[in-house]
C-alpha cells in the first residue's frame, strides 16, 4: 500500500513538475500579430517640430509606430488615446516606450500642427511628417496603405484613407508585432508587458 502510494505521489510530482517547466519555457502568447522573422526595418528620417527624427534614434526603447492624419475623425484619436493609456499603465513603462505618429497628410499636417495634435494625448508622443516623396517611400517600405481623396469642390476638405495598425518595434529596431485596429487597451498592455520582460 505504501509503495503504491509512493509511486502515485512520484507520478503526480513528475506531472506537476513537467507542467511547471512547460509554463516557464513555453513561448509567450500575444494578442497582436506576431512577426515570425523579426528583422530591422529600413531607417527613415522625417520632420518633427524640433527637427529631423530618425526611427533609429530610439534604439534601446520599444517604439509604437502609427500612421494617420490630424483631421482623422475616429481611427487616429481612438488609437492614440489607447496608446496613451497603454504606455502610462505602469510608471516604469513610459521611459522604455516611444510612441511616434507619422502623418500621411503631407498637404495639411505641418510639424507644428502635428506637435499640437499629439500633445492632446501625451507630451511624450512625437509627431512627424514629410514630403509626398518621403511619405511614399516610408509607407511602401513599411507596408502602409494611404490615399488622399478628392477634395470637396465646395469646401476643399478631403478625407484620407489609411492603414490603421500599430507597428511595434523592439529595442533593436526590429518589428515584432502588429496591433490591428480595435484591440483593447488591456490586450496591448499585456503584449507590451510580455515584450518588456526581454
């Protein structure tokens, strides 16, 4: 009886031990889309209100890169508000993460206008833009779609179609995740918490 009990206890210990080892060594799960073969993306330089900004300026930090425009009625303000909540979720996250908002609306969004816009969400966010040629190069290299639509003949106002995913870069400048539009704050925060462990 005692031997049977000891064998059962040993088997249970092995199973529990295996479960613990699995939990400690299993790859993390993410809500965002995982880039299976992370690689450094082409560097770029665009203009902020304080001068040129390169993506490579932020090596050593996680970068959350989002493309949009300041006249956006819904996607952009919603996304930037969520990113502000994510980055400030824990006090030690803010200095480790940089949010960069790239405007694809090269006709209306000056660096000054962008700076004023992103400061509505956080003083730490950076807004950058460039010429049509510069924006075309960056969006093509980063797989971002955008289109300036035909202006209204009466008002001159036009809308802009654009991709709405957030691109997440690790400290080495490699794109590791994409967050599709609609992801909740807690989901992005969970992903970021996992990334910041490394």
